[in-house]
C-alpha cells in the first residue's frame, strides 16, 4: 500500500516537472517580469490574488509553449535536447492532448475573473495560433510584434485578474513596455542563432547580425536612460540602472560564443525585470 502511494507520488511529481520544463525558459523572461510589473503599476492591487495571477500567466505560457515545442521536435533534438519532448518525458501526441485540454482550462479560469479576462485569454490563443501555425515566428518583424503584443495582453490580463483598474500610469507602462520589448526582444535570439538558421527562421540576428548587436549595445542603455527619466527615478538609482544597462548591451557586441549569449540573455532578463519595477517607483513617490 505504501509502495503504491510512493509510486503514485513519484509519477505525479514527474508529470508536474514535465509541465514545468515546458515553461522553464519563460520564468525569468515572462512570468517574473509580468508579475512584478502588475504589482508595481496596478493601482490598489489585491495582494491576496498574487497566486491567481501567477497561475493565470503560467497556464497561458504552458499552453503556448507546448504548442510551439510539439511542432518541430526534430529541431529541439539537435539544439535543445533537455526539453520534455526530445528528452523523452512525453511524446508529441500526449503533448498535443495536454495543449488542447489547456484551452478550455484557460478560458474557464479566465472567465472566473470576468469578460475582460476571458477576452485576453481568447486573444492570446489567437496570437498563439498565428505564431505557430501561420509562420508568425518565421520573420523577425512578425515574431517581435506578435510576442510584444502577447506580452502586453498578458500584462493587461494579470491586472484584471488582480482586481485592479487600468489607469493612466498602468496604460503608460504597458505602452512603453510594448515598444521597449518589441525593440529589444531579439536579445533572446542570440542564444538560438544556430537553431534558427537550421530551421530557416529569418530573425534579426540571422539576417543582420552586426545591426542586431549594435541595436543591443545602443538600445539597452538608451532605454535605461529614457525609462529612468520617464518614471523620474532619482539620480543615484538612474546612474546605477544605466550603468547596468550599458554592461548588458556591451556584452552582446563583445562576447559572441554560445555560452556567452546564454549568460547575456540571463543578464538581459534581469534588466528586463528591473524595467518593470520602475512604474512602481513613480507610483510610490509621486502618485497622489
């Protein structure tokens, strides 16, 4: 009896870990920044709903990531063998079953928070289909725009789930985050450059590598300056933030190995997370 219970527990733990591995790479780049952004920018957030927004974000990430990873498992076997499908933790058919099961789960869970949250969930599904089925990930422009739009919808959706209204500060934060993300998201493409070339994806990094590196070297420090000014961050914090942004941007130009790209992407993710805290600085010190 005890051994059966332990076996069941191990199987359940394995399934949970498999689901987590689908979304592991998005924890630093999506889950944490959006959670921070929502808590920082939303007016009068209901902190008791923090678990709700984390679950809401993760379910939608899981649905999209399974969809994306089950379409070309051969590419992942060559470039990302640690993912659940190429590592043999789950096969494509079972992954597809989970993906389509998650669709009504996401919609029903979103409907619990009202029609606006449901609309955000439906829009995310439409964008996911466009991205995965209709070549949205094949060119750098569509990939950047679709990802930035999805990111903005996730931010708005989490605000609704948190029980907050969308005021001027949050709308301004969402707008600037959209433009910032759309113009710097290719930071994540450097570590996938080899796989993207093999798959025929025309990313900014594969098409214009020098321009892509220069855009990071110039763009991240420039965004650091602009956002520090926009949210009226004090001088010391602004200088520290811009210095860190300059270091992160310079890495993409100076260090060009695959391992260096992975490290640069992690540092970019931290910079990206810090960006999402800045609206909270303005709300705390200047909002009346």
